[in-house]
C-alpha cells in the first residue's frame, strides 16, 4: 500500500469517526435535554459548559466515560483536530523511513508547530 493511500485512509477514517461521534453526541444531547436543549444564554456564555474553550481534558474524559452527549461532541472535535496531526506524523515517519532528511526535518518542523499551536499557545491565551 502506498503512503498516499495510508494518509488518505487515515484522513477519511478520522473525519468519519468524528462525524459519527458528533452526530451521536448531538442526538444524545437532544435526548438528555429534550426539545428545550441549551438556552441561548448558555450557548453564548463564555463560561458555559457548552463553550469548548472551557472544556478541560478531565471534563472530556469524565463526560465520555459517563456517555453524555456533550462529551461525545467534544470527543468528536478532538478526533477532528487530531486527524491532520496524525497525517503529519505519518508523513514524518514515511520520510524518515525513506531516509529523506530534508523532508523529514521540514515535516518535523510542521509537526512541532502544530503541537505548539494546540498545546502551548492556549496556555498563554487569557480568557477574560
């Protein structure tokens, strides 16, 4: 199997799993909260549990383990964000196995930048 096939397959699987998780979570949220769902003020509040910027790793793990709709939605978003990161990781691995030093270094820099943007920069962003 060609590396492009593997990368394409990983992207397709990531998107499909993400869509399934988000759709299931949305349906489950509707079942949990009925037709009222979340109020407009909850949806617009910066401190609401619905605001993904307030969701911590522990909150997502606890919500998924309790099989809540919001937890599945957040897990679907995590999978969606992780999909291109996995694609870049596969590319680094491919270039390293191919002994292509230049592309390995360039792709590793891209991976490093992605990980910094995902894990480090949000620590410094202040939520007022």
